[in-house]
């Protein structure tokens, strides 16, 4: 997707503060952090949102969570963290390339909505 900002970040065409990369996944600091630690974990394949996960591409979700566990260890989030993915208009998804927010580094609130 040539006009997708996360595809551009993955390709290095837009700078980002990378924290992790493998053959399937890229992770970087959110530009507008909502917690002490706020990382975005994105698959390198352009998939619009969690509403587009199918039997053919669902392995990427496992790879994202594998990466999340590694990143959490690396960043010292042993007291816990939260992973969120927003979907569509009601979910307030602003970037239409599936991404998982990894939030932590402090006590988060119980409210999730
Ligand atoms: P969404 O609202 O779609 O769930 O999350 C999109 C996230 O991407 C937001 O938290 C926003 O701050 C972040 N974001 C948008 N553009 C950029 C960018 O160019 N660089 C980085 N690092 N984060 C971005
Ligand atoms: Zn994309």
C-alpha cells in the first residue's frame, strides 16, 4: 500500500524509533504516547484491521504476540502491560494498517473503553 504510513515506516521511508524487527513484524515507539511505554507492533504485511484476519493470515497475530512478549521482557515490563488493537470507526482506528498498541511502564487504569 503506497499511501499507508505504517508501510512507509516499515520500509524506512518515514523515520521511527524502532524497538524490534524480524521477518514478519516491526515495532516502534508511538509518536504520541498514551502511557509511560507505548509501542506499536505491526505486521509487515498490509492488512487493514483485526476485522480482516482469516485462516490464511492469522499466523501473523501469533507472531505479533510472540514479539510483544520479547519486547515486554526487553523493556522490563515484568509488572504487566496491555495490548490493544482498534478496529474501524467505532473502535477509533486512525491508521488503516493493523497494529497492536503495547502499553505499560506504569499502573494502567481499569477502564478499557
Ligand atoms: P489507532 O488510533 O489507529 O489505533 O493508532 C494509531 C497510532 O499511530 C496512534 O497512537 C498515533 O499516535 C500513531 N501514529 C500515527 N502516525 C504516526 C507516525 O508517523 N509515527 C509514529 N511513531 N506513530 C504514529
Ligand atoms: Zn500498510
